C-alpha cells in the first residue's frame, strides 16, 4: 500500500517530511513482529500509528487493544496485564484473564510506557523475550503470542539514567523507533487539518462550514499548539458550534485560542524556580553526607572527652587554641600549651573518689538505611504540608501515586 493510500484510509493529512518518514517506517515494519516504540508529544496521534501497524500486519484479523499505563493504579496494573488467580489478593473473588491472555495472537498498544512500575517492567521484559508470563498469585507459566507496540511522550533514555525505567527493557522495546512530529513543526499542515475538521463538524452538527481568511490562517499557524492535533480538533469543534460568523477573522479567532504565557526559549537546567528530580536527589545526598560527617565529628569529640576523663594527664599535652584579633577583623589562631595544673601532680588525679564510677561510653551508630531516611523525609514533608499529599509529593519530587504507595509500604499514618 502506497503512502497516499495509507493517509486516505486512516484520515492523515499533511506532507511534512518527518510525518511521511514516520508513516513509511510504520508501513515497512508492519509485516514483521518487531517491537516498536513510538515517541511524540501528547496529542500528536501516536495511537493512530499503532493502529496502522496492526491493520497492515498479518495479525489484522486478531484483537487489538490499547492500554494507558498511566491510568492504571500501580497496585492493579499487574493484574490488568497478566491476570490473577482467585484469592491472590483482597477482592480477588474469582480468577481473571489479563490483556496478554485475551489478546493472544493480536497486538497490544502500551501508551505512556514510561509510567509503568519497575516490577511490571520486569514482567513485560519476560513476555518480550520468551513470550511467557505468570498470573498474579499463580505459579504456572503461561505462553502468549502478542505483538507489543509502546508509546511515550517522555525521553525514556533519561529515565534509564535516573533509574526510573529498565535499560534492558528500553533497548528491547526500541527495536524500531518511530518519532511523530509535533504540530508546531508542521505549520503548513495546520490550515489543511483545520479545514478537514471544520468539514467533519459541519456534517455532524448540520451547520455551515467555517472558513479562515488569510490573516486568521497566519495567526493559526503561529500559535504554538501545546496540545498538538488534539487541541486543534477541539478548537475547530468549538468554533463550529459557537461561532456566529462562518468567515473567521483574527479577532474572532482570538476568542477561541487560549492564552499562552509560557516561554519555549532554551533555559539553564538549574534555572530559578525549576527543581528537577535529579537535582532533588543530589541535594538529598549532600544533606545525608553532611549529617553523617557531623555525626562522625560528634562521636570523635565524645571519645576524646571520655579519654580525658579516664586519663587526665592527656590534657597537658593537648593544644589549646587562643584567638587574637588581627587586622580587618580576622582572628588568628595560635596553639599554646595549657597550664592547667596537671603538671604539678606526678601521680594520676582521681576525679571521682569512690562516689561514682565512670562508665565507658559507646557511641550508638544511627541507622544508615536509605529506607529509614526515606521514611523520615516523607514524615517531615507531610508534617510540613499539614498532611496534604499533593504538596508533600511535589516537595519530595515524586508522584502522588508513589507517595501513597510509600505510605502503605512504611505504614505511615497521616
């Protein structure tokens, strides 16, 4: 099937070179069983590409299912994908098939793959490598023949460096990468898409077709479109229903375009007010190191103090520092020998004469467990924000869903 036939069949409009390249790649890889990773911003139509690959493949008569990994709670995603046995967890009143079992022989589209938990990623890797999986609560290995197409609007290579995504799974999914261009990169296609949407909504709502004059077209092309094709379609639908005039001018168009005050110019990664997950982790490690160094210094001071109590003669040989005012307010520290009277005694001096016994002090090491420190930080964040999970998760640099899981894991009462 040639490129134009694919566009006509799936309603794809535009001749942007990057778009044509993505379509050609999807058509070429369709007849294979290779894993495909589709990259692109939200709203560019990544799911349409997965449907193209399935429709042009040998699996086209078998089931196709699209799963949004970011919309499934972390505690149930394993059950949704791989199924579970009766009684495997609270509420599992009966056994249930997962998507990989029901779509056997077909294609599964995993959208927002970057939001998948690490434990589920390990299960998915096993499916990709051996075609095997185990239901939740079962010990029986089951086989499946499913083609996996994944999509993300994140840079997964950065997630692998931060430990949020398995590197081996990334390279297994990224066998054939397809990058879908954003709408602001294909400005020439914007008027064509708007005209297509306007005609569709005119038939749907039984009204006249709205048209843009030249100035309005230029204004539409210069809009940044953060929501891409999805946002353009929504605006075309609003205008078809709410616009009183069918010939749209820039003044009328401005009423439907939302204000955008964000800046897309390049900025420094460590800019003011921008705190990334990596920066937060680095600052936390620095704080841990400072705490450990302070604890080490305190333990050394305690040991020195108790050594002097047990052997007072040691104090005569220890340097004492006197501070003398120097020019410019600087203080110059000069070591001098202490005359504390200990030199007058040739015999050891007993400080406690039978009243109290000096006990050896043992410095108790604090726990160096990362889990304990993580629990402590979570408790502090919740106290700081008065139990508000959303604010606490933002402060900690984790998602609210991850914070909820940590509360259950560490049995923290809010």
